[in-house]
């Protein structure tokens, strides 16, 4: 009986230790993100000797707590170490182009568009319809450069101090300039989208700019990649139902879309890439 009790005690200790392992691993990952490091799911799985699914669960939990921003293949720090716009441009390009092509179908002839900063909106600038007599305003340097090459588009650039992570101007000067515009359709960048948290942003200044942009736009569209669904960032911009249309990827998780629809969101599904 004594040996049985001792073995049972050891088993309980082992089981307890195993249950603590995911939390300890998650704390280590959170520590790296807090230090400004990006993390890659495959590398973490190899390092900790667990499946990629386990790592993805960790990253989903951290994103839900507002401690990281999930991206395809891993996660980025939520503050301090956010990857600059230049580093995001080439990520998941075909998926972003698929979103952009689908969202562009809603554009009408003669509209005054605003393209907010963001790599998916940059993809939209590449696929805007030809000869639609469009005027395009933007606060983003890369988007302005892309639109400038189109002879059939009128370009308005919102200036100010360029935020390196945002990739555009979102300071007080930019807000004053955008307040003078009557916008038909804005394509707003979103760092995170969820049923409860709505549309949110990592940077507080960027969030203020986006709120102003929404208030001045007749129609608003947000193109949302899968990793942003049911995640949140610290600074709320608007409720999900406030956006006129969320354009999501062709393989967006049905359960997450159901939550957004219950929150009042209007959703359009993009065609597959290619």
C-alpha cells in the first residue's frame, strides 16, 4: 500500500507538471513578443518539440489577449516591435490580390475613393478598374506611388509625418487634411477584426486617423485576411456592423464569420487566388 501511494503521488506530480507545460511555453513566447521579436510557428514547434497546431493555439490565445498580431506562419509583436510596412508588402501577395480584386467590384464610376495605409490596400491600388473616372486619396506613400503610375486616376496625397510601421501619415496634420474631404468609399486598413472587439488598430494615432476617415466616408470597406479574424488590437476603431462591407478570404473559417454576422457585420467572400 505504501508503494502504491508513493507511485500515485509521483503520477499526480508528473500530470500536474505536464498541465503546466503549455502555460510555461506560452509565457516564453509572450516574453519574446514583448521584447519586440516576431515568432514563426514552425521554428517554435521544433524548439519546444510540439506540433504546429499546439503553437497555433498558443498564438491564438495570445492574440485574443491583445499580446500579439497573428500573421500567416506566426505572429508579430503588438507594440514596440511591429514590422514596418515595407516588410509586410510581399507577404501573402496572391491572397491579398484576390481580396483586392473582389473588393474592387463594388467601386462605381466617378467615385472619390480613399485608400488607407496597409499592404492589402496597396494590392487594391494595383487592380483598380480602368477608365472609371476615379479620384483616389491616400495617406500611404507606397499606395500614392502606385496610383501615380496610372494615367486614368486622379491622385490626392494626404501629407504629414510618416509613421514607419503604419506606412503612411496619421498625425494631426493628416487628420486636418482628411477632414476637408467628402469621400464616397473608403478602404480602411484593419489590424484586427472580431465580433466583440470590432475593427481595431495597434497604434493609437493610427486608430484616431481611421475613426476620422470612417466618419467622413459614405461607404466603408475593410479587406480582412484570415489571421486577423477574431483577433483584437488595443485601440478600437468601430464596431463590426459599422463597416459597410467586410471582404474576407475564400477560405475564411466559417465559425468566425458566423460570429461576425451575429454581430451585424455585412460580409462578402472573395474568390480564390489565381
